[in-house]
C-alpha cells in the first residue's frame, strides 16, 4: 500500500531524513519509534505534503501512485490521513460545518454522492457517542478552547468519519491520559481490516499495548536502524533508544 | 463646434452655475443659500488631493480628471430588481422612482426629497459640513433628490429598504442624493440599503446621509455597497445620537472601482451608543476606503467599531478611524479594531487609527492587525481533502465572522452573508463551508 524508498528530506536547509526506506502492506499497522529529533514528525509531514518539507531524493508510492507529486488535498482524496500531533485551532470555523465540508470534498473528488446536513449529523452523532464526545463539540469552532485531549478526540472523529485507507498518527498519544489513549486505540482498531493500514509514530511504548502493531521500526538520524515484531517495542522500553542504537 | 469637455471641480461648478435656477428648491431662499454655501466650499476645496490629510491614502485624481454627465430621467423599466421583502424606496441613477417603490401604509413618513424639499428648512443641512468635507460640499451644491424618512416618537418602524440602482449609460452620470433620516424619541427602524450597478457602467454615486436618532431611539443601518466595477462610490454619513439612543451601522464595502465609506457619528446625549462595523472586500483593480470619525461629546457613552478588510489581486484598502473624546465625556467606553487580510503580494492596506482624548476617566482601546492566511490553517484544511481555493474561502469567511456576528439585526446579517458570497462568486470561488 505504502512504499517509501531511500527518502531524503530537508527542512529549512537542514537534512532530516537520510535514506529512509519502509514498506507497509495493505492491512498492516506499523509503528515507528525513535528519540526526539530522529525525524518522526518530518516523515509524517512529508507524507501529508506540508509546504517547507523538501524531498531531495527518494520516492514514495501510495497504492501505485507517486504520492510526492500530489497536492495535500489529492493525497487526502487518495486515502492518506494525518492525525496531527498539535491540531490547529480555527476560530470562526464551526466544527460540524468543517467536518461535513471535508467529508463531501473527499466524496465529491471520488465521484461519490454528497452527504446532506441531516445524514451528516446522524453519522457524526453516532461516531461521537463512540468517542465519548459531548455533542456541543460539533457547534464550537474547530478545536478552539478544546483541551489537549478534546483536540485528539476531534482528530479521531475526523479519522472515523473520513475513513481513509491509510492513517499516520503523529505522536497522537502525547499528553493523553489512559482513557483518551484507549479511545485513540479503539478508533484505529475499529478501522483495521484488509483495506486499511496505519503508521503509528510514537515516542513511548504504551500506545502499542493498545494498538498492537504488525511491525515496529526504530528511527534514528533520519533512517530506519532496526525493525522487528511487536516485541521490539518492549525491548526499547527496557533498554532505551541508546541501547538499540548501540546494538544497531 | 468642438470643445474639450470640462473635467473635475470646474465641470461640476460650471454645471451648478448653469443649473442653479432649475435645481430643486431654486427660488426657495434657504435652499439657494444652502447650495451657495456648499458651492463656495467646493470652490475653495475642489476635489481633495492627497496633500489633504483626510485623503492621504485615497487619490481622487482619476475622478477629478474624468468627464461626467447629467443623469437622464430614467424610464428604463426592465431593471433587474430583487423581489421586495419589505417596504422599499427605489432610486434609479439617483432619482426616486415612485413606480418601483412601495411606501404606502407605513406607520411613518418616507418620501422623495425633491417633493419634500420646501418643508425641510432647518433639517436639511443641519449635520453635513461642506466646509470640512469636500464631497459633502459637492453633494450640497448639486443634490436633486433623496429619501426623507421620519419615524415619529415611540413608533416601531420595522424594516425599510433603500435601493440605489445605476443603469447602463453612455453619459457616465454623476448624482449626489441627499438622504435624511430622523427617528423621534423611543422610535426604531432598520434600514437595509443597497447600491448596485452594471459591471461596465461608469458613474459617480455621491450620497450624503443626515441622520438624527433622538433619545432612546434605535436605528439599524445596514449598507451593501455592491456598485458595478467601473463605478465610483463616495459616500458620507453624518449621524447624531441622543441620550440612551443607539445607531448601528454595518457597511459591506465590496463594489466599485473606487469606494469611500465615510462616517461621522456624534454621541451627544448621556449613554448614547454607536456600533460601526464593516467588511471591505477588495478585488483586483479596486480601491476601498472606510473612514470613520466618532465624537464622544457626552458622558457614559459607548462605541464599538470592528472593521475587516480582505484584499485580493492588485488592490488597495484604507481604514482611518478617529475617536475624539471631549472633555465632558467622562466614563466613555470606546473600542476600535481594524484587521486586514492580504491574499496577494500585490495588495496593500493603509491603516490609521487616531485617538484624541480630553476627558480623564475613560476606557478607550484600539488595535490594528495586517496578515496573510495562516499556512498551518490552510494546510490542515487541505490535508482533510478540501481544495486550496475552497480552504482559502473558508479561512476568509472565518476572518470575517467576528464583524458579521456583531450585526444585531437578522435582516441585515442575512443580506450581508449573501453579499459576501456574491463577492466570492466574482473571484471565481464557488464557496466556503457547507452548513451542517
């Protein structure tokens, strides 16, 4: 589904990714772990197409398409979803209107029928109930005045509603309590299936107790230095990144 | 005979000299005197140049250098006029059209100024200041018609529409309507005003309003300036607000090649209130100016101003806002905010807030910001599948929300939302957010 080959990227002239290669087949969830500054967030932004993240070498193929040649909205339409580490606040943009606009933008681009306001509210309310979100979060402006946990819930609501084929979770677990962590895990686990893949980027192992990955990769200085099964996350927890890097 | 057509102040002064015996109110001594005072002021000032402080950022050289003609009495009856939602007064090329207006059965007076003129002594000209504002001088010299509204004390007037429609004309007409609005004590009225014109027509629309809001009365004044792209709109509003009364002005300044929305409000009675809000949408090739001047001339008054300007393409916006707090105006509560959003590197905004405070116990704040669309916000929306143009429209709408939500009157807010959407349509963007 996603194939990253020899990816090099710079941010403001600084080399961050140094030949990263990674393949995530359809239906699999992979985790990337790594210390601060190893390039985790850069990878997520490069995949989503953020301006200022310049790919200098390498390629990313997404369902056979050249991902790097696509605009951010084209990537979303193709099924790429980034759950942001620090979701932005949008004063003056109602959350419900935003969600419906995004959903219909994607449906339109895919040639699917648009969802009317009534259908949308029904759908959104059902998802919110599962996520334990109060309904007034639909009426408020996007993320404005939301707590850290509420913002992450809102990201998970977008994930659940847009139902992409591929999700990148960029340290979605940072700053979350155990209940919120489980909510994130439940959302991702509910989407798991043969047509869904995910890349879970995290600093800690605890999220991976709830989203058990098929593969775990260790990122260091912009490249994958070690890969393994879910047990690798446990090792990292015990030995620390220094131990793994030394052994690599 | 060939003659070079006169332009600028000379042309307008020449027209006044030629027409003075035939203009409405000719041979009515006080009207003649009023026109002559205005003419004398305009002889002195002419069209202001950029050396005049109040016109530093808005250049009228193009207007002064153009040739304008007299409006013909329009008999055009194939006008595209939106269906009437409320009683309305319709002006075509500056002249009242009773056949298109529906003013019967109102609980107050609304009539043509040309008809009412002999009865307006002491009212017409009581607020306009031709000696300080050259465009008001030009208007005072050449006005022919306008709307006169008088809502008696205690009467709730409901909603009144004021439509000004320009027609296609080879003559590039100039017209200078004078509108008078007077609300008696405790009266209320909502005026929804719109000015429109065909996109290719050249014309000068130079209206002056004189508005009096007596004790405890409330006037909501919503203005949609949607003139045609070659039109010039130079508008001056004077309002005097009495004790416990409120004047709420909202202006959408979106049309015309050159537009100036100039508002002078005086709060003259205890606990008077003024709300002056507006949105300027300035597209490629347009110049839009909002200039406000607020006199806090009595104690315990409050004023709120929020102006937002969005500039696209090669365009220019201006905001000048002066708050003058007189020595007697203790406990004044004044707030002014103006914000501009630049969508293009070729767009430019000049912003000049000005506070003059002579009382010692006041609360006055003002602020100004200029910025571009936030790249993080734009990326977030696009990462959720929303195309770039639509994402921009959403963020611009969000930027305007604060000013639009400050509009208390629902009729005005609805008209405004429609006006904003229309502007987006003309910029080639289908729309922003979908409602859920």
